[in-house]
C-alpha cells in the first residue's frame, strides 16, 4: 500500500521542528530513520496530515564524552552506536547489543531517538536505557525535561512524550570501575525481533557483588528486576546465587503472549537468559570471556 497524502516539512533546527509540531496540533509525525514510521504509513496504521523530517537537524546528531556521562544525540544512527570507539570505551555492552538490532541496512538508518520514542517492547536500546540508567532529554514549548528511562517507557509503544515534545538526546551515566556485563537474546532468526533478552551489569568490590543490575525484554516494556538484583547485592557470585536470581527474574512479571511465544515460554527464556548473562558477566570479571 501507499501512504495517505501528507504535507512534508524539513526543518533545520529543533526550535523550527517544535514550532511545526505546535502548528499541526497533534496531526503531525516526526520522521527520523523512518524504519518503523514508514511501514506504519504504508499500511495506513497512521495517517498524519504532516511529516516533519528531522534528518537535517545537525544539532541532534552527535556523540559526546562528558565528565560523568556520554551524551548521544537523538539522530545518532544505530550503526554509529555499534561502531563508535568512544561508546565502546565506556560501554562495551552497547556495540555487542546493537548487532542484534535488525539488519545492517536498518541499523544504517534507524536512530536512537526513533527507537526510544517508538518504544517497541522488544527494542534493545530501550533495554539498554533501563539497564544503564539513561536520562532522556527533551524539548517542547513548555521547556526542557530530563526524564529517567525508568519513567520514560510506559507500556508497549507508549512513552511519556507529549504531542509537541521532541526527544533531543539520551545521556548514559558512566558505570563504576570493576563493572562487568552480560547480554543474551533469543529470537527466531538472526536479526529478528527479540522474543526475550536479558542484560546485566555486575560491579564487584573485594570479591563481592556491590551492585547488580538486571534488565529484561519479555513484557510490555523492558524492565529492571530489583528483587533478583537484591539476591546478589552484597554477596559473592556463585552458581547457586546466580540460579536463584535468574529464577526470581523469570517469575517477575506477566510476560507477553503473542504469535511467537506464550507467557510460559517467555518465563523460561527470561530465567535461562538471565542466568547465562550473569555467568558471562562473572566470567568477564575473571578474565575468561
Ligand atoms: C525489519 C525490521 C526489523 C527491526 N528489528 C528491530 C530489532 O530487532 N530491534 C529494534 O530495537 N528495532 C528493530 N527495528 C526498528 C528499528 O530499530 C527502528 O529504526 C526504530 O524502532 C525506530 O527508529 P527510526 O529512527 O527509524 O524512527 P522512525 O521510524 O523515523 O520513527 C519512529 C517513531 O518515533 C518518533 N520519533 C522519531 N524521532 C523522534 C524524536 N527525536 N523525538 C520524538 N519522536 C521521535 C516518530 O514520530 C515515530 O512515531 C526493526 C525495523 C524493521 C523495519
């Protein structure tokens, strides 16, 4: 199918893009990489009166290294996140995870802002946002907002973004020293969307787990699982402790049911993937991975 007729605008600044959003009062859509939006237009799931193409807003296209965090502009392509030496230096988990996002052609176009705003329950970048405690910076006619990832994603395809609000950047605070990571995903074929995934970081001090983070894909939106993290915090890592945390993770939520998997299958996948991810992080801490 072809999309309905729409007006097309190409602003070159955030201010102009926001003015256009205001002018069209909820009847316009922002176009970033187009990898999710264009299929929805073609299938006429969405019929906006106007498309506001933000690809020429150069102020949204950057990766910068600050004192306490890395800031990634909304227009940064998935492929840049996958290949940026700066990102790899501070967050080696990100390039590894990005390889699971669709296929290269899609990663060349898709953007971090588009992925966060689209809020697909299986999106790996949303998972990273939750795991790494990202902050989302936005602008609208009411001003700027900094939103914790934990508050940003509401449910499947739903965020707290308002009608005339533009996602400008995502900020990833640095992890403490001695932090190790693991990531495991299950999909039907390479490049397919995740049926479930688990991402963890483990910060060690004197051989004990000072802080563990566990985030998973499998429900309405990516979530952290504090009750599983609590079983490891303050303790030495062991096969038994990891198995107990993984079991708790599997039981943590009513997982999605769809054409790919039942809730019970996702429950089992979350448990197994969390266990594997924690073991990988542990192996990395011992220089084995
Ligand atoms: C075949 C296929 C497989 C895919 N597989 C995966 C996968 O495995 N994992 C995964 O995570 N993703 C996957 N995707 C989605 C892909 O990562 C998209 O690029 C991403 O979801 C949307 O990013 P985009 O830049 O293309 O956004 P667009 O499609 O341009 O926009 C998506 C939505 O976000 C809004 N938007 C865009 N930018 C902003 C902004 N700065 N501020 C506010 N709103 C904004 C748009 O208005 C629109 O509603 C897949 C896509 C395809 C086509």
